[in-house]
């Protein structure tokens, strides 16, 4: 199923449903590291239209689609659930599992995020944390810093219209979707940024 978002993003769970618009995100279940790599390679080849497209991976860096520099990629997975994204501007995607029994690492959060979580009921707290953390990681990936930058330096503001990153004077709306695989809930967050100088 595809769904347009406020940023023009299309999320699909099957690339045969993709209409060619960018940015695009593919979400779904993958098995093992090799399964994830194969699915990501297939995604990149379909998006680029190049059946021989090659992805270069470097530790701590975004994957690069060789010979297709106009397409920027991001990928994430958690517990067998994966999300891949492609755009013509900086892009970051993240997947987080909603863990109602998990501890929330408050030290990585902005003070306003800690306040928001304190106000959430017990059932909503795990979802809210998963949304906040997925948004932070997606944004920091799009920036190219990843978690080398202290995630507490950016703030996620939760709102009915969707979450927004606040980074100094910069405001970035983040597309968020919840997905279920059996009894497990996942949050997928995608951030796209304008090209530098745009």
C-alpha cells in the first residue's frame, strides 16, 4: 500500500506499487544480514533503473549508489524488519521496535523530550520514545553525522500533524509510520533535507 505524505514521500511495502516519485521508502520483513543486503541491493537497482547498480558501504557513512550520484540512499533494520529510502536530496531512515518493557535512556534525550515522555501514560510512553528516537536517528543520518553527534542536541516535537525536528533555527518535518509484524510494533521515521545551498 502506498501513501503520500506532507513531504511528497511515498511509502510502499512492494516496489511493484511504486509510481516513480521520489523520495520513496520500502518497508518490510527481511531474514538475516544477507537477506537485508540482497533486499537493499534489489531496491537500489529498481530505484535507479540499473540492474547492475552497485552499493558501496563504509563504516559510519551512508551507503553510496555507484554511478548514480544523483540518488541518495539510507537503510535501517531492527529485529528482522527493514526500511530502505532513496531521494535526490539528503535522506535518512530509521526503524525502532516499540518495547513497552524496555528502559528509556533519558540521557540521550533533549530536556523537552524527557518532559513529554513524563507526561505520557505508561502505554503511550514506549511508542513516544520509539518515535522520538527513530526521528533523531533518521535526521542525524540525513545530516551525515549519525550518532557521532550528540542526539540530545536536537529536539523532536511531537504533534498531531506529525513530529518535527528542532535543530537551532532549523525545523524539519519527519514522516513517521507505525508497522506491525505479528505482536511486535515498529516505528519507521524518514527525514529528507534540502540540498546544501538550496
